C-alpha cells in the first residue's frame, strides 16, 4: 500500500509549530503548522490528510506579522509567516514531536 503523496504537499506544509500555545491546543485535537504564504485552506486540508493519514475537520489560517528590529543602527524586519490551526476529527492524532 503506497500513499498518494505528491511533492506539492511538501511545498504547502513547511513545518510544525511547537510552542506552549500549540501544546495546549493539542489537548483539544488541534495542531499548528507553518504553511506557504499562498496556500489555501483546501490545499492545507488535502496536504495534511495525505501526509499524516488523518481526517481533518477544519482549517483556520492566520498571518503573523514579522517583527521590526534595530541591530547596530540598522533597521531590519522579519518576514511575515502564515500559520494554520488544523482541527482533527475525533480519534485522529498527529504527534509533531516524532516527525513524519
């Protein structure tokens, strides 16, 4: 049995987010991921279902604005990042600490 995973799924999901807030959300069957800036909710849902072999209930997205910093007199800024909060169906889990 081979999974139908395409390279575009790896382009949509960049990395899991491991923070205190993400850990608390995992108790409520939610997982946070950094995603591509142009990724849509249906693309994110399809990629998660194919990569992790789980059933996705809903996807919420947000764009986190980059911080502006001054370092040695030079003004710089971090780039904006898009994140997805993925809610899984009951009985499905993703453990982001173990990897794929």
